[in-house]
C-alpha cells in the first residue's frame, strides 16, 4: 500500500498508509516510524518491515477525502528531468526544430518548485507560455553509485506522478532549460508514494493528462526511449543518488506547445494527471499575486 504525507489541520503533516479510499495515521499505528517519507526511505528495510505490519485495523482509519495531501517528498536533494524521452514526443519536438537527442538529455528542476498533488500552479507574470507534462516520477530508495542496469530496480524506492510544468519561452532561452522548468509551484507531485514492489512493471503504465476534462496526453511507459533502468545506470555514473531523489522520466506527445497554434494554459484551467496504479493529481492554474 502507498505511503502518503497528509494533514487534518494546517501545519500538522503526518504520514499515512493508504488503503483504497481510507488512510491509517502512522503516527498512531506505528509511532516508531520516521516522520517523513524521505526519512522512511533512508531508514531502509527495518522501517519497511514495520510499515508492512500496519493494517487497516491498526488505528481508526480516516477518509482520504477528509484530509489534505502534501508533496510526498518536498525536500529531495535532487529533482532531475529528462527531455524528449518518448518517441511520439520526440517526433513532435522535431517538428518544432528540436533535434532528437542521441544521448540522455537531463536537466534540473529546482526543488523550490515542488508543491502538493492538489495545490495551485501559478501563471507567472513574466510569461504566458505555460505548459503541462505528465511524467512518471521514480524516487530513489537507497544511496547508490555506478549502478549496473541489471541492478537498477533494486535502488528504486517507489513511484509517483509529477507534472513537469514548463514556461516555454524561458525554457528555450538557455541550453540548460533549468529556469523554464523551475518557477515556483511548477513541480506538483503525488498524490502519494507507491512503493516499488506494488508495481509489476513500471515500463507498462498508462499516462494521461486532462485539461478541463479534455484529454490532451495519452501514452504508456513502454514507449520510453531510454527506460528507467538505463536512466539510473547513466546518472549514477556521474553522481551519487540518494533516498528521496526524484527522477522525472519523460512525457508523451500532446503538450500544449506542439499544437498549431500552441494551446498554452490559462488562468482557471484545471490539470488532471493520471498514471495507472498511482492515482491522480489535480492542479488549478492561478494568476501570480
């Protein structure tokens, strides 16, 4: 069952174990567990054993609709994204004059962009080119370096949804694209962390984006150009990956900039992103104050 960060009252963020539409408060059911998802991952197998013993009867359950969910990992050391990593998205990007990458093309999303699964996304005053990207987020579960592809799954802690919100004009002003990917509120994640063992095959998950209930993106992770294990093997040659690090693995076709004319987001638009087995996140576009 997934692990979530939630609150019943503002400021009191706790961990919960999800059982369908119910949640068990881990501060009551297993008070010895760490208090954050990242600390839970850092604690390793011992914490996982305690978590697995929690049942729906371990504490009075709460209804998910009655609590607020927060970003599962609001403070990763690294939040990395890979560009043009679905065949169909790469093809639509080529029509915009972008060359199909020969190697993995990684960029940073600054961690200050992270918000929760139902938080608002701010339309910045400096641009109207606001776009959406549904992506499978892989969360690293243990410290690792120089991981072989064959061992890559063993370092994954779990999966969640991320909206790689992008400010396109700022993105294309710099070859690093980091600024256009890192505006405040432009990293909604969640709704919770689904642990790795719960997903039979992370390379066979449907992804969808709805804008105001209109389907804009529909893909499957089987169409990744560089799959998850290749991504981990590649990145870990460069840097030590640590528990809680977030890897956004790419987006399928259908982003707003690829339409003719572009269909960028507007104030009031509601983005609903779904990934099979991981739930959904829902964010509303608001003006910058």
